[in-house]
C-alpha cells in the first residue's frame, strides 16, 4: 500500500507541474485583454455603402487573433437630419456605453466622424478614431488639428471617370449630370463641368437637379440618343425626400435608353454601366486593416492616412450589350459582371477530371498523351504572358513583331505606318520625383494613348517612356497627320499623380510603309530618327521621316560620343565678352561663353553641342567645369588690380536641379576666395518657368548669399508678366533679336523702350545683347538701358586678350 500511495503522490505532483502552466498561459483570461470597438455609421444598416464597409471591416477584425467585442451603431442621418436626432443619439450612447471603455471608434462617412470628434472625450474614453467614407474636403473641414486619428480618404477620380465614359462612347455629344443641392453635389457638378469645358469641348454638359424624384426621372427618360447620364451625389430630391442609390439607378435605367454612369461600384448591376468606381468593399477592408494596427498597439497618429486608393474598374455586361458597346473598348483589367453562363468555363476542371478518369480506365497510352498535351497547354499559357509589358500590361515588342509580320506578310495588305512616341523630359521627372512616381506616370501615359486606338490603330510599349502606334490600312499622310494631331491633343491636360500635377508633352516620329521601309526594324529606326528631329525642333510636335534626317542623326551621335570626353581631353575653353556701362562705355564685367574644338569634328557650334549635352546630361559635369573656370578667371582679373569686375555664367536647368547645386557653387567660390557678388548666373526664360517650382528655392538661397541671377534672352520665351514678377532675378537681358529691330522700324524701337521701362519698373538692371551699330547704341543710351555687350565694342575674347584689353 505504501508503494501505491507513493506512486499516487508523485503522479499528482507531476500533473500539477504540467497543468499549472497550461492554466496560467493557455487560458484566454491570461492571454490578452479584451478590446472594445465601436462602429459608428452616419446612415442606416441597409444603406449599401455602409453595410459593405461594416461587414468587411468586421471580417478583418474577426479573422485576427485579438479578443474583440464589437458594437455597431447607426445614426440614420439620411432619414433624420435634425439636431433633435443628434441630441437623442447623444443621450442614448451616454447611457448605453457608460462604464464601457471603448478602445477604438471606426466611423463611416462625415456625420459620424463629426459626432465622434465632438463627443469621444465625454462618451467614449477619448478613444482613437479610424475613419472611412470621408473625402479630402471633409477631412480638412472636420479634423482641423484633432489628433489620435487616421483613416481612408474616399477618393473619386472624376477625370478618369469622364475619360472612360468618353472612351467607350466616343459619339457622345451631351452629358446629363444628375446631382442634388447638397454642398457635395454642387461642388462635384462644378468639377465635372470644368473638366468637360477644358478637355471635351465638343460635349455639352446639362444639369438635372433641384427637382422632385418624378421630375428628375422624367427628364432622364427624354434624353436623346447622342447622350449619356452621369449620376453623382444624389441623396435626396428638392423636397428633402431620400432615395437609395441602387433604387434610383434601377429606375433611371428603366426609363432611359442611353448609357448610365455612377462612381460607386455598389450600383453596378442596378443600371450603372460601370467604369472607374469607388468600392465600399475595398474601403471597408482597408479600414479594418488600419483598425487592427491601432488595436495591436500602434498610435493612430503614426499611421499615415490612406489618401490615394485604387479605383475598381467594373462593367455590367448587360448594359454594354444594351448600348451596343463592343468589348474591345473595355480595359483588359476590368471586371465584367453578368457575363453569359458558360458550362465549360464553369465546370472545366470537372470535365477534364472525368476525361482523365475515362482515359485511365481505357488505354494507358491515351492518358500519357493527354498528360503531354496538358503540359504543352500550360507552356503555351506561360509563353503568352511574355507578350505583355509587365508595368503597363500593354502589348510589348515581341507582340509588335508578330502583329507586324502577320499583317504585312499578307499580299493584300500593303499600306501602313508606325508612330514612335517619346515623353519630353521624362528623365527629368524620374531624376527629380523618383522612379516610383515615374512608373505611375508611364502607366497613365499608356492609358492616355489608348484613347486614340481602334481596330486599325494598336498601341505597344517599347520600354522606358517610349511607345509605338502601329497603323494599318493607310499610308496616306493626311490620314496619318490626323492621328498624330489627336495624339498631341490628349497630352494637353496634365497628370495628377500623388497630389502632384505633372505637365508634359510628347514628341513623335512617323515612318510610312513601304516608302520608308518594309521591315519593322527599318521602320522603327526611321520613326525613331524622326522623333529625335521633333525634339530638336522644340518638342511637343511630330515629324515625318525623310532621308536627310539620317545625316543629322549621324552628326548628333558623333557629337554626343565626343562630348563625353571633352572635359578630360581639355577640348573645351571659354571666351569672355566684355559688358559695358552705357553711360561711360567702361567695362563692368564679362559673360563667359563656352567653346569646343574637337580633333575629329573641328570647331563645333554651341548651338549644336549644348543641346546634345543637355539631352545626354553631360551638361552637368561640363557646367561645373565652366563655373570653376570662369570663377578662377575673374579672380585672376581681380588680382591684376580690377576688383570690381563680375563674371556671368550660363547654367542649365539640369544643373540647378541637382540636389547639391548650391553647395557646388559655394564650394567653387570658396576655393577661389571669390565674393558671391562677383558671380552672376544666367538662365533662359523657358528654363526658369518650365521648372519654376523646383529651382526657384535654390536660386533664392544663392541670391540671399549675394550671387545675382540674370534672365537671358528675355522676350523669346514665355514673356508672361504673371511669372516675371515672381522670378528670382536681378538682371533682365534683352535678346539680340529685339536689339536688331531698333535700326529697322518704329515698332521695334517701341518694343525695346517698353522692355527697358518694364525692367526698371521692377527694379531690375537691364542689359542689351548683340549691340553691333552706333544707332542701336545711341537709342539704348537715350532710353537709359544700364549696360550692353556686342560686337560694336568688343567680340568675345580669350583670357589673354581680355587682360591686354583692360590693361591697354
């Protein structure tokens, strides 16, 4: 008995050792504290937008490992928009949640956010807030510096919505816009009206508002066949009676025979044809993810508000059929609902499985054959994936080659052309704004180009910012010119990416089949040459290839190649043109002028090589060398006993946009022991204005330290007074083309006198360029121009010649 008693005691001790940790650490009460989450909604439980948000956010929380107690409240503000309702809700929640420590509030839509912000301290233990269903205007209006809050902005891209509506319905001449008289409804209509008037001038916007439901529905039933209807914010009619989106869209679809568009995915299937829509399901999921992060210990203020949420592209197959819209106009990434049932597609795996079973049970060799065929099918599917560009999902070079061969190898098809397209200054976007934004720009560029495509015009991405249009069925230049003009037109509007408005243009080159070549390689090369010629001619234009361009391209390539080693080979040198005070003809400074003599190319004109240097970005090291050499030169002049002279140096926008440009200039001044006031930086109008926001801050820093800035070639660029008074400049340089008119006609003299008066009125120093005859000199002196440079008093000179000149 003692033996068994001893065994019993040992067993009890062992079980105790094993069970106690399980009790302490395995039981939920010792795991994690229960979290209390309140969902507060502006509208009622059956409002589709609210229901989808709540269901999907709650689903995210339920799937987590946290122990969460969820409360859901509906303010029903749509049906009861009164202060009495708010007071009743306050009293109800005060009693209901007394003693409950709320850990997080998730609010949907504006009124719930406003209520939570106003009362969370006295009702809900000052809990953090995650909001959803609030647009940017609502955020600015409601939050106003409140802390401990994050959320998801309800972002509607009205421009993309209109682009898509027009793309699938290009014959549209009128757009009926239905909206209510709420502030949101009116502001949305104004935005749409502005987009149409600036971008789609052939479309007439017509408003349907400020009426009863019956009157609005009657108006929609009478729209003409060349129209479409866009329903925006429509919660209630002029009497204040509400109507659900889904029901309203369904009635509108029943009475109207034109395409119906709405910006919320919940109305797809209720009459809304589709397009770029806001998804309440996705917004709910994202709100749930943010809520989970807060519950897991992150501070709400440390979680960035989600400001740009991808729109969901959805279309209703039935409505596309009703409006006779072909499927090839619908974006490939779009989700199609209500597509006709296909037995084989639905039960494909079952059919294949039964087929395999039958083959196994009959002949082994047939099973092996099927297996080989299935593997081949998979390989073919993988191979097809190589035909699309990974970033834009557009056809790539490989697809282009096969499409070209298939079409032009047919003896009946002997007409066509290619248009090679390249974004102007894309490298500038990439270098200054980052590759992530650059990728988004490329995607949006591809979408914009697809707007001009049809069965005869197909778009391909060649790589980088290069695209190609393959045109079939015509090689008539007048037809191709119309396509090229449409191409240029679609880039008149800027791109809004990451809350930044980016304006850019494209240059295009055109090669015609068979005149310019019979192979894709040949046509592509010729179109590329023509495109570069378009860029050289000022960008934002198109050029047809002609044989003389080959010689120009060869010359450009030779310049670019030799320019890479020009600094190291000491082929570059500076001449200096004296600048004279007009009153006494005394030298006051010098402009440094870059020159290049190459052993292969000889003396190369600056008009040729500087443009190539900027396009190839070799202007950056060259520009630094020019600054160093010019500053060293003026310091030597000072040491000869002429300490008041200044030197003026032309710089490129690419130099200024380098992150360390200011430091480079200051280091050069320091190395040469040169005061900043003796250096003047020259930039052209076009460079300054096109890159205004990026470079003005850096120029202001240098001006603050004493460096002066001159506006070169004034009058030949934008000449916009609205910009001129904002430019960070000290000196206005009148271009030679204006100075030349002084001796030709009265009109030219009037213009020059006005330019001088304008500069002085803005307290700028005015200098005239290219003064060559006494008549020009006398006129400029009479109208009190401050200084001048030109062949009348001195041509550009070498350093040695300058020294002899000033010591003479």
